[in-house]
C-alpha cells in the first residue's frame, strides 16, 4: 500500500523560492511521488485541482498571501488536504500557530530528507484512512437506505441507547411493534447480531440524541426513560 501511495500520491509544493521548489521536486519525484509546483498562494488557491487528494507543502512566509492565510482559505473553501508547513529559522511560533489551525507537521529549512519523507508518508496514510472511512460511511448509508422510514426511525432510537419502551412511546407505537421493526432491520441489513446493526447505524450517522429529541419533540428533561 505504501508503494501504491507513492505512485499515486500528488504533492503540491507552494513556495516563492525557486530553489526550494526545484529541490523538493527532485527529492519527492525520486521517492516516487507526483509534484505540482506553485510560486505563490494566490495561484495555488485559484487553480489547484480540488478533486484529486493531495498533500500540500506550504511555505509559511511568502509575498502576498502568507502560509497561514493560505491555510485559512483552504479551510474556508473546503480544500481538505493535509498540510505540512515549511518554515525558516525563527519561524517556530508561526509553525505552532499553523499546527493549531490543523497543519499536520512543520519542517524547518534546510530540510532533513528522511524526516520530510516520513512526514509526507504519514500525510498520505491520513488520506488513505480518511478515504476508507468515507467509503465505510457511504456503504453504511446505502445499507440504511434499504429500510423503510419507520424501520430507520426505530434503529435511530435504539442507536441513541433508548430501550424499546422509550422508542415506542416517542414514535407512538407499541413495544411489540418496535421488536418487529428491529427484527426487520436485522434481516434487511443482513446481520447476525444487533451490535452489527448498530455499527452500521453509527457509520451512517444515526444515534444522535439531540436530533432524536428535535425530530420527535422530546423534552430533554424526560431523559431516556
């Protein structure tokens, strides 16, 4: 998987120094990555391909839009790429601010080759983990779509941790009917245990008590009983 990530991995190098861009380009391509070089933050934000997952090596100090502003604009635009901040000597305080804002790591110039490649590898592992999670969530939502509205409501209430009688009361049905819907849910989701059904529910975003109370006009003071 690591070698595959290298073959597929795209890295955006955003730095106003041509020598830095060329040096990083050589290092990263030699390690098997694809590289796109940007001389400033404005061009990067305006022209970057948002559809291809990538890692960003971002200089903290640049003319025009500086690294922290680029990072903030990325977040505002929904550009959710892992960021490794590139800093000069004495910019540690800015690097800390960047990490507080979500950067994964910072590298001080001149770079340590092995440390930089290790940080980049971690960034792509984060992308892979997040992609796997999203795929899992997508699969779970597809499974939940097999349920009727009432079956989904029953599963949602049970995923909140409520007993059958509470779900029944909030939905205006009997406890026995809740049990029937619960059995239907397990059949449609093709699971052997209710714990498996709950895992699918959680991955699909069900089980939020606040949402349940709002949807079913439950007074929070009533609690789960």
